[in-house]
C-alpha cells in the first residue's frame, strides 16, 4: 500500500525546489518566457506563501501553494505532480489540503491561473469545482492564460 503524506515546507526546502524546477521546465516547453509566471524566492514575502510537498513512500512527487491575493482570496500557485505519479489522487489531495488551509485562514475563495495548453489541468480544475473567471492581476493581458475560481 502506497503511503502519501502532505507536509508543509519552508520556501527553501530542497524537495520543493526540485519539484518547482521540474514544473518550470515543463512550462517553458509549452509557453514563451514572458507567459511563465514564477515565484520569486528572493522576495521576502515568499515566507508568507503556504507551501506543501506530497511524499509518496518518502519520495517528493508533488507540490502546491497558496498565496494571499486580497482580503477574501488566495491564489493557488506552483501546483504540480510529477507526470508518472498522476492519476493516483495526489493532485486532489494537495488541492483539498490547500483549500482547507485557505478556509482555516479565513478566505472565501481560491483563484488560479493555468495555460491554455494544459488541458489536463483545465479538466482537473473543472472537475474539482473551479469555474472560469476573467483574467486577473498579472495575467490580465496574457493571451494564453485561463483563470478559475472556487468558493470555499
């Protein structure tokens, strides 16, 4: 029986860095650099971001984060599961934990941005209760950005 554990980690966690580097490589294959939105780990506010890593039998296989957008919303960030570990419910576990944390922190909703080339992600978000919204914030003028929101 596989054991999946979700662990809150600090921004400088090496397992988190490894997973985010895989995510970034994947995104840079799909989109031009100006359409890839990274987290600035040099920014002091990075410590305000709630990061988790999913471990499968002690191996880091997925990650995700929430970051405050405004008084009522957080943004889902750096959400990724290694391709060979998809389809096992790990992504759903990560999103559920982040939704629970956002609600615990008093937020009413989660917004997110994904790219139009990420059809698996789009399907996942819709299946998990996220509805399409207008592009927001830094994504407002990005032609490949699709934005979603879920009330929690």
